[in-house]
C-alpha cells in the first residue's frame, strides 16, 4: 500500500494523549511534560501551546486587567489554580457533535440495509455551541474549556466535581431543554459526573458501575436506535449506560449492564467499528496486552487477539476501513515503532514501520522510535495520526483508493439503481432508490419539489444488498462496467488478474492474467496488458552441492528472462460479441518500444509508457498537443470521434507543465497512435456521447472537447480528484474532502464550426446524389457560366469555452451563529445601515414570479459530504448518488433552483431551466443568464423575468430582438421626448419673457437628452443592427432620439457626432442633418459641422462651418478649391487672426512659389523671435 509521511512536528517528550478535529486541520496533543499543543498540520503551524500543569500566566493577567478596568467584579478564581498532570484533551464544537452522531447513526443503520428496510434519515444536530470551538483539557485539579475562537476559557475546578479529579471526558449527544449540552467526566472513584455546559454546574451523577477509576469513555448508537455510553475502568470492567433514560432527569442513575474482568489490569481504550451488513462492534484494549471485540447487540465477546501482539502494550486502538486493505478491521499501536493492523482472518500483523518515514535526526539520541498514541481521522480514514517520543507523525495511506464498486445503467423509466461491488470474495449488488416521500417529478410547479438544498439528505433511502457470484480473490479490486452495461470487469492489482462477468447470469466471460485493463466507451471492447508469471529463484543453502547452485542460477536466469518478457509485453485489444464470447481483435498495437505502465479507457485508448531514455525536447505543452496529428474513425454509428487533429490553446503551457510526456492516444479501430506524447493523467473520464473528456492530474483537471476536434478547453483547480462521472455537460467529481461539479461547454470556434458545417453539407450533397435518378445525372454536367460573386464572410460569432465549478458538499458545516428574529411591523424606519445588514428582512420570505417562495442564495449551501472515499455513481431521479467504502448509497440534493437550473441547461433543457428560475430570487437571474449564455442559450436566457436592464439589452442585441432592445434602452437611458416648441413671439410680447421661455426650453431639452447621450454608442449599435436586418422603423426611432441629443450643445462626443451624421445621411434625413450642422456650428465644432454639410452637399454651409468656428485655413482652402469669390475675404480674416496671435507689425513676405500660404503651419503659431519676420497670408 502506498504510504507517505504527510506532516511531521518534531518534539522531545513522549506524546501519550492526542485528539484530531473532524473538519479543521487541527491536532491537539499532551506529552509527559504536561505541555498541550494545538497544531495545524495543513499549514505546519502551532496555534496554541501551554503547560497545563502550572498556572496560565496570560489568563491570570487578563483577569486582573479586566478587574482593574471595571469589566469584571469576580475575584481570581480557578484560573489561578495549578492544573496538575494532564489526563485527557479533546475538541468539542458543533462539527464534532454532528459528525459523531452521523457516524454512530450510520453504523447502527447497517442492519436496516440488510433487512431491505428504509434507512432512517440522519438529521443534523441543532446548533448548541453558537459558533464556539472548545478545547477541553482535563488535569488532576481542574478541567479547562478554552474557546479557540475568542481565546476565552472557563475553568471547572475539581471542587465542582465532588473534589474528584476529571480523568477523562466524553460529551453526551442528548440535550434536555436549556441545560445541554452535557460533558461527562470520569472520576477516580468510578463515578461519572455530568456537567451542564449551559449553567456550568453539576447536573447529575452516574454511579454503581466501576469500583475503581474510569479510564476511557465512548458514546454510540445501537441498531435499535438507543444511545449508549460505554465506560472502561481500571478494574478491567466495561459498563454500559442508557443515555435515553439516564440523562433525561436530574436524578442520579445506575448502569444498564456491566461486564467484569474484560481486561486484567484495566481497560485502556475503546473504539466503535462499523461492520458491513451487521451491527457495530466495540473493540477494546487493556493492560493485559490483548484486544477484545464485542457485539453491540448481544454485548457478548466475539473474538480476542492476544498471541500476535502479546509483547506489546496495546494502549491505542481505532477502527479502520480502507479500500486498499478490505480485510483489515482496526489499527493497534503499542510501545513499538510498528503500526499494527488487525485482519479479520489472520489476526494482527505489522502494517507500517515508522522508522522508514521519520528522519533519524528527529529521534532523540540514544533512544528508539516508539509509538505511544494513535488516532484515525474520523472523516478521512486514509489519515492516521501517531504520537511518538520524537513528535507527531501524520501518515497518509493511498488517498487515491476508492471502493471496489461500479454502477450499472438504470433502465428507462426505472426507479431502482444498481451498483456492483466486490467484498469478502463475493460479487454483490447494492440496489437503492429514493423513498416515496423523497421522489420528485420533473414539473417545476409540483408542490413536492424542495426549494432549498439538502432535501435528499433528510429523506429516507431504500437500499438492499444481495449476493451475485463468487470472486477469485478477497484483495483490493477495481471494477468497471462496459458501455452497454451488460458486462462488469474486475481487476485485482495485487494478483495481476482480471475477470469479466456477464450481468445477465453472472458467468465469467473472460479471465486471465493482466497488469492493466481498460474499456472502450462506445462498444464492448477492452484492452489488456498481459502479465507474465515470474518465478522467484531459490537461493542455495549453506553447504549445498554444486548442482543445486547451478539449478539456482538457472532459475534466476529464467526469472530474469520472464521479467524481460513482461517488460516487452504488448497491449491486446479484444471484443465481446453478441453471443457473449470474447474474440481477439489485435495482438499488439503499433507503438513505442518502451514498456507500458498504464492503460486508460475511453473513446480513445490511452497508453502510458515508461520512458527511460532522454525525452524528446518540446518547447511547450501546446506544441505537444498540436503536434498530435492523425485521424481516428468513429467507433459506432452515431458515436465516436470524427477524424481530426489533437490541438490545444495557447494557455495550456501551465496546465501540462508538471508531468513528463509519456502518454499517447490510440484509435480503437486502427490500433495506431493518433497523438503525440502527452503528460500521463492519473485517470481519465469520457462522457457517453463522446463529446467531452476529463484528464485528471494531481493538482488540476483538464477538460477537453472531442468534437469537432480533440482540443483542450482549459483546466480547473480541483486537487486530488479520485472519482468522477459525466452527465451530459456536467462533470461530477469527488475529492477526499469535497464533491464538485464542473459545468462545461466547448463554445464556438468559427473556423472549426465552418469546417464542420462544410463537411456536413458535403455529406448531405453526396447522399442526395446517391439517391437521385440516374437519368438526371447527365444534366449535372451541363453548366452555365454566371457572374462570380464574392463569398460572404462567415456570420458565426465566437463563444469562448465555459468552465464553471460549483462545490456541492464538503465536511465543513456553516457557522452556527444565533439567529436574531425581529417581529414584523407595519412601518419600520429603514436606515442605510439596516439596509446593508438586512436585519429588517430576517423574518421576511423572498417572493419570486407567480407568488412562489424563492431561494435566497445564488447557489445552494454546501451539503455534508459522506465520510471516507467515495464512488460517484451519477445523477438519478434528480439527485447525485454516491457509494462509500461500506457500500452504502448516499444522495446529494440537486433541487436548489440555482443548481437545478444549471443542471437543466447543461443537460440541454433550457426551457425547463427558465421555468425553474421562477423559484430563484430575481436578484440572481443575471448570474443565471450569464451561465446560460455561456452554454449557448442566449434566446432562452432572455425570458428570465429578473434580468437587469443592461443585461437584457445585451441579450436582446445578441438575439437580434431589436424592438425589445430599443424598448429596454429607452427605459435604461430614461430617454424622453423633446419638449414642445415655445409659442411664437407676438407683437406685444415682452422680449425678456421670450428669452426666458427659450432658456427653459433649452434646460428641459438638455435634461431630456442626458440619458440618450450617455448611451449614444448603444443607440448607434441598434441603428446599425436594424439597417443590417432591414428593420427601418426601429432604426428611424433610434435615430430620431439620437438626433435630438445631437442638437444639444456638448451632449455628444465628436466621434459620435460624425457617426450620427453618416447615419442621418444614409437614411435621407436631410432636414435633421441641416439642423445637426447648424447646431454644431453654434457649438464651435467646425469639422463635425463641415462633415454634416458635406453630406448635405451644401458648399455654402461648409464654408460657414469653417469660417464661423475660426477654421480659416480650411475655409480658405475650400473657397480656393471651389473658386468662390469669398476666398480673398477669408484670407484677410486669416491674416487678422495671425496678427492677433503674433506681436509687432505685420511685414510682407511673398513665398517664392507663389503659394497660397507663406508657412506650412497651423493658425495657432508660436510667437517668433524679435529678429524673425512676421508671417502674412497673401492671395495667389
């Protein structure tokens, strides 16, 4: 088994007590020097450290400062008391409460699966600690509850516990009114004292169980649903207490049952083991160096192991179940460098030697490395924490291993789903379905639809197991189903063996020795790498004869030859025919000479090689993929991949930079390579439609499109993915800590799309010619030359690929902050601060279209991921199914409108996605519309009722709905009609009143066109789009609004004026164009006014535009060019302008060429020096 040292914290004392947090990367330890350390193993940081035997000086100072500041009147209490020797440390918060209850209920529900009864839902515990995260430290003189969030502590002296030292602590799951939660302390007198954490006062005592000190405690749930507390004492007895009736009253209680003399010398540790298809078991270790296993239903001893580990002090035991070691039940640690595993068949045997992982320099000089405490991570069983005399060691056991299970396709209309798995040398089937109350229809208006995520978590799941056939081995296996679902392959890596079962009668179709196995995703074809048995040579013993030595040498040579044959083994391709027989298609595929180190199935066969020579020099990963040329044919009608080349985008260099290129893709049809060398993925997944492929690497997942050409779409930062499945354009993937979904769309590449459409048209033409009448084929050769027209450019718009990741589940739970509810009132004074925090809306219900209650969040809150490694089965009945290492099915809800709409759009049902959006808050419709546009559903996204005006305009323009775009733009710009003209001036009307009316008109006109001017580019875009599609009325309506804005001085920019003039001229609006020109002259924008006049064809207006705005050079040039009599006057005006700009008297300067200008400078000249002659413009 692949094992590595994930983290290590060096120390100098023996660590005999430790605990690990389920959701945070925290480990707390206590050593022989009574030093308590909280270590973050993910960031390699010590978060908290204190010597609990003495007095925490920091806390004493804080108390004295609070007293001096008047914040506290209490005198120095238990914080000034020395703690003494540390006896126990433990984390406690809402996460610990929930996951402890979850694991206990899951272990107790195994019998309901065996009996095919509906599995009761595991409901979350109500938050009781209000976001606090306690570190509980028990010592001889007191117990300290330290909140790691606020770093405030609460001391419980032993005087509050009948003056008895708290030796161990366990938290009871039951709460009673406002008294809970409860902490149970084991005392040296054998009594258990229950403390209320609400009042910090003793609640009751449990007595009559132990005669001596209580050494360990554990809570668990029985198969009958009862909550039990089991305690182990130094007298060697196990005592069981019923918490359902024993803690509900303040009255002291007695034990339910006591088992005496379980371990001679005392019980050291207790652990609960979940068993597949049976009641949970209790595993105990004692001073007598033995391990005992008890049935929780009968409370009878089932087995005792003492012979193998009789020399070790078994002070720590933990239940353990790992997919790579299916026969192991628990781990045991003693004062030894080895970590022992308890096998259900052979007993205990060493599993890991810690000396191979801990550096020798970390071990104290003159001492041997020994393990003094051990704990398995409660949610990630691949992580094992060890407390040694050299520090804390965190081991990771093969985090990539997944349960030996494979999902079979569900028949159309079926409600029961099947997963085949291998366990205890048998092939078994797990059948599961949602309960009748949890099953939901596809109608979004159905009242049974759940609007918030998590509905499926709280619903009953009906599941059952049954035996199918015998398996060849009991070791770790890898299962996979064929594309048709009629066959299931099982490969045992440890034995280099495989077998293929027929799902109809579960007979073996094919079997043999193979190192690797891979299925095709289109047909029932598979590829294997045959394995060659290598016999180990027998070394000659001392004093053996010469013949024996020669025989041994010959055997060694034969073994070397067999190893060479194994290295030169070639990949074979076989196919299962309709009658169920397997035939050989290819004995050896064309490829490289290096040995094969991996096979990956899919629409293309992936082969990984062991490249030992110098690798080919490649400049970039993009060049790697783009060099992969070749055609691979479709594998079946309607499936497979079209002939193309493998290419990648320019940003893929960073994606493929980690792995060396040793992976090549092959065609299942020609058995030849169709790509160059690529970096080898850890595993790959293809969708059933052969449109997308996921190449999974250690720190990321590369998403590729297979049609119209195999190319990389990009990568997503999902680290450590172990299992995944495609569901149309959705890739559901599981990591050791999370469940993610990647929504994928390949977008539109105009060049590739044109090639695809052209090829499709050629195929249709070919088919039509084949179906045509032979008599008409002769007419096809007669052609008539026609005028050649230019080929119009493609109107396809590029759409970039879409990759969006949504986290569905994780171990972390949302913070449990106390909810503040305010009563509704008729009128509430809304302040800006209140609007920011939304305090007035806490009791309100969001309303969507049709009066339905709407989800308040854009995406669902993260659900709780099931414990341990998982196999992603896929989406059935609107939920995502998962199977854990105990072969139990779990359902993750996809009913939240935010995720439901995305799933429907990715599946291709955009109409239903829009209907479901009615149950999503309208403030989230923009985000959903952006997603749907990325998926290629812009027209459907336009029907979302909660779109913002800006996004609605963009979508309307993209969908060519110009009438709606103009309407939205008028609302968005707040554009108004031009105010009416003022009354004509009469003979008796005062001139002052007339000027006042004109000023009012100008002010109202400026206000009316302010919005139009702000969105002038959008109005121009509508005009152009309407002109391109022949919608003249829309273009004129938009042009009218923009022309009114152009009449106001300073409303439009210069380039917008020029664009407006061009469009007015193209629409024949000569009157508006003249008004536009005169308005520009009044605004001093001569060039823009001249352009408008030029479009009108009025030379007088052009000259006026230049002259009235001071552009005399342009005016003189224009007059001279057209032979106008005003040219002399314009030149004189120009000279006057120059004289005003230049100091001194003008002097005459005739240019030698008799040109119209005496200097090639603009009218705005810099003042010359005193000796330089002045510039004068003369007529030609």
